[in-house]
């Protein structure tokens, strides 16, 4: 009897830990990518501000995409001006595990959106190596989402034993 209960316990914990690690990786990756959009400089001179994004980082992203892809300039400007504001909250959403499955779906869609932008550029090698791997990690997190014991959902909506 103890063998079956211990394997049942550890098996579910294995999935819960796997889900936690996957979800934290996705959340951290999105959050840090978004935070980087607001960063300017290196070392002690580093600053984080909305002006860094709107004046220094966003316009070059938009210009690079508009100049080197088939996408219309207005679409590139909208993308470059909003992606930083999307990455941070979605990263937090996923890391905390609030409405876990929808958060992971949003993360996957953000990665697909980034992948589309990169694929529109002439040299799209980063799409497979970086974005494709990120989508695969999000899919793995979704597959293990039933074992979300270490998410806000899992904690708040834990079923009580009768």
C-alpha cells in the first residue's frame, strides 16, 4: 500500500515541479525581455524608463522591421511601440500562475507574434533556435498545467479533501 501511495505522491509532485520550472522559465523570459525594452546603458550608467523605450529602443525596432521586411510601416510601428508593454505583464501573469492555462496561451501567442516578426526579416535563423524553442517550452508547460499545485490558481482553488 505504501508503494502505490508513494509513487502516486512523487509522480504528481514530479509533474508539479516540472510545471513550476517551465512556467517560471517562460514568465522570466518574457518579463526580462520586456524589461530590457526599457533599459538603456550598461553597468552603473544603466537606466530604466518609459522614455528609454519610446525614444531609444522602440523606434529602431520599428525601423529595422519596416526597412527589412515586407510588413507595412504602420504595423511595424504599432508592434515596436507596444511589445514592451505586452511582455512584462504576460511574464508576470505566467510566473504567478493566474488563470494558468490562459496565461500560457497568451505567452505562446506572444512568442508566435515575435516569431512572425522575426520570420518576416531576411535572416530568420533566430525563429527556430530561440522562438521555436520558447513555443515548445510553453507547450510543455500547457501539457503539465493540470499539475499546477505551485501556482496561484493551484493554491487558491485547491480542492479540499472531503
